[in-house]
């Protein structure tokens, strides 16, 4: 049996096509669906109750975040495999069959991800390296090209047609062996949104399991539908949401201690100064410069509010 866990937040418009794709892919399989609604303000709950009565539903009075909501559903698990599926991720007709066949045939595989593409068919980052203060700095500043030996979080240069073990896979299609959850649990509840699957994959690998990228099926991932409701990006696309900044701080402190946190904050400061100078030299205007300063101020402010990345703000 496969348990499919879904967290919904203001994505009523995606529920029908998401379930339709799942039902087409689930033919011949025993699948149970469980949904947590995180206090949606649209008609998600009414739709789920009227059209998807066979789906197990829990309704939260407030948005508790992606990780905590998934954790709520652990008590319902009955199968040997668990799929975490986003409402903005649409499986192909062969996705469930192929991924289950692979993980069943490879007992060392604890977590399995797939090839993700956008609506336009463009490949999305699907097989990723763990973030570090250094590779995050290089990515944000655009200086990665000067350090070709550094493993960037998203390496898109290789042929994504081959199965390979990796550091982590995105949580929009996240197939987990039940034995893994019994051993290491699911998500750290401190991560409200972002980095929860990064942290989980790190714990899974530390426990001796493999995290595998499986490209023999494709999932269409729209991306960011729920996040739009809780943490917007700036019009220029340069600013990160407060949720992502906070999770980043929590992650580096958890897995690298004080040294990693201080390194990250210092590199963030240097990166902001570099980008501000670049904006001035390229005459992008004071609005762009101010946004860089605001982003740095947000990082420093969250360091204080999270008690130096030891406690979440939500």
C-alpha cells in the first residue's frame, strides 16, 4: 500500500487536476490519500469535502507550516511506502508504478525523487547538493563561475537522464520508505517552509540510507503556489522571503553550529555589499541598492529573533 500525504494551502484550483493525475497513475495500486488543509482562505475545504470524500482530511485552524502539517499525518500510515506530494505537482501516468518498482527493487534507497519540469517542459533542479555558506554565497552573488570546483546546490550541467545518488531531492514529489520514517522520523518542526526536505535527507543519509534521483518518469511542477500566500518575493526577484531566510539560518546552525552560522552571516554581509556596489556601478538606481540593504537587515534581524538560529519565529 502507498500512503499519499498532501498539504494544501489556498490551492483549491489545483486539487482537481492533481487528484485526476494521481488517480490515472494509481491504476492497479492500493493507494490511500491523506490531506491536511493549513487554514486555507479559499474554498479548498468545501471542495475536498464535497468532491473527494474518500480522501482523509484534517483541517487546521491556523497555518502550521509544511513540515508540521505532514508530521500530523504520520499516525495514519498503513503502507510500506509514503509519498509526499505537493498540490502543484502533477504526476505522469507511469510515475507511481515506476518509482514504486525502483524503490522496492533497491532496498538501500530510502528517499526517491524524480525529474521535475515546469509547465513549459523546461527542466527544474531535481537532484541537488547540500547547501553550504560558501556555495549559497557564490550562487547569490553570481560568482560561482569563478570557482568551477565548488559543488553548487543546483548543478544543471550534467545529463539528467541517468539514475544517480544525490544529497537531496525536492519535497514536491518525495517518496519515502516507511522503515526510514520509523528510524529517523519525518520533518523537523522548526522549519516552517523551506529546507525541511534538505534537513530530512541529511538525516536519512546519516542513518545509512541512499537518496536517489530517478529520471525515468516526469512530474510537472508549477512551483510556489502556496508560498505566494505566506512570503512574497520582490518585484525584481532579488529578495528572498523571510521564511526562506529563517530556515536557512536554522539549517546552518543545526548542522554546522556557531561556525557555520557566523560564516553564513559574514558571507551574506559581504555578498550584499558586493551586489550593492555592483548596482551602483551599473546605475540600477537607489531602489535596487535599498533592497539589498533591506535583505541584509532582514537576515540580521532574524538572527536576533531566532535567538541566533536556535528557535523558530513561528
